[in-house]
C-alpha cells in the first residue's frame, strides 16, 4: 500500500501561532482552494477549527470537487452535543456523495470551559468513548429510520421521532477519526474508530514506540485488524525553496512547535524525550502571554525530532526516509509560497504517493 497525501484546505499563517491574529477567508477562497488542491492530486482536504467553524468549508468544498475526501481536522466534540455532530456529519456525507470523514477531538479542559464556555463534566477519555458510542447509535438510527438507543454514563440517546430523523442516505456511515496524542485515545481509536489523526506534536519516534502499539492493542481487543484503521500523521514542516530560506522556515516551525508544546496535555511527548523542563517553561510563558519568546526554547535537537527539514525538492525524500511504518496518510501543511507553486506541489504529491506506507 502506498502513502496517501492530504493538506489543509486553507493553511494557517505563522502570525496566527504568534498571537497576531488571522485572516477571514470567504466562500470564494474556499472554493478556489478546493478546486486547486484536488487538481494537484491530493487524496484528502481538511478543515481546522482554529478560529473558524470546521464544518461550513466542507460544504463549500463539496460543491467544487468530485474525487478528494473532505475531513474535519478536527472538530471539538464536547461543546457540541452528539446529535449536533451526528446531523452535521450525516448531511455532509450526503452533500459530498460519501467523501466526508468526521475528525473529532476533545481539546483541553481550560479551552472547553474558558474559550467554548462549555462544561467539563468528566475525564475526556471515558467521556469521548461514550460520545463515539452515541454517534454510532445515532448514525444507525438515521440509516434504519428507527431509534437505536444508547445509554452510557455521560450521554444517553433514547428518542428520535420520525419527524426529526433525517433518514437513510445512499452512502456509507461517515467514518469517525479521533485526534490523539496519548495512549487512552489511541487505544479507543483502535477499538471503536476508523482513523487516527495524530497531532503534529507527536514525534515520529513517539508515534512508532508508544502510540502504534497502543492502537494495535485496541484493535486486537475489538477483534479487528489494525489495517482497518487509517493512521494520518502531520509532521511539522520546516521547508523552503532553497537552503537560505530553510533557516527562516525553521524559525517559523519553532513558533508552531512552542505553541503546541506549551499545552500540558501534550507533555507526554516531551517527557518521553526527556524535555520535561522545556515543557514547564513553555507552559509558564503561555500563561504570561510571552508567545514571541517561546520559540527560543525549542532546541535544534527538538526541531529535528518534530519536523521534516529541507528544501522543497527534498521533501518527498524526507517523507520516504522517515514516515513509512508510522503513517498510512501524511498531512502536508505547506507554506503559502509552496502552495502557489502548483507544478512543484503536483510533483511532490506524485512522488509521495509512490512511497510504500
């Protein structure tokens, strides 16, 4: 099996990670990007919940593409009830003619309570297990036209009058992908889900040694082969047209890494590599709003573990050297100037798709 390749429908700017705000794309921007990225050979296009709703762009992209799969990467689960998420996913699966992938994640307690104004009622792992089970029951109810109840500790679904049931569609149930960094979530994914969306903070070494054995254990418990589960990796990219530009790209990548590594939920990765002190400092800097100072804590050793580094012409070889055995799909969050170089992107995508997973 060869690697598949995906990218973000509209990628995020480095300034957004540095706390300097972001753009406000319109319908035409999403439509244009979707047409272009499909024409370049990508297998998947994803949308992020990073200041904008992740579901709305999928509907736009569906109208302007025919082949490429469209996924949320990722929608935050707990601020949305399972029914809200299930209805969105069901309709988008219909609109995309079976090309939608529902990527969900939990985010951390502080963001749920303070940013989303949503209650944090229990530990995220067991609660997400219930959430996925509830989604499955709702999808089954939509498909059958009658209520398939779910009664868990955190979510209960026992009523769906025909008036509110969207009814069956011509396409398969939307696949559910989980965002994961830690072992509980990867085990849950192995048991109950169709795909694992690895956070960029998960290094290749951490993925291979910690997460892959855990997802295999989950799949074994459920009695299914791990090959049924799509594993999507998103390594940081410190890439540029030439060697001189790579140094600037490395600085921008340090900004991205420091942003995510400041979150304590992700410190299992830092601890695995022996970087506990750096994680603690990054968290303190984030609390103090020192976003511009945080990249200075990311050492060359850390950068090498987190990122694929090199010129654009070296990217496919970097993927070939490091990613097989870890991912079945690689997500490329490309710099904006590379996205504009369509011929080069097409060649990169072609070369990566020739690599054995």
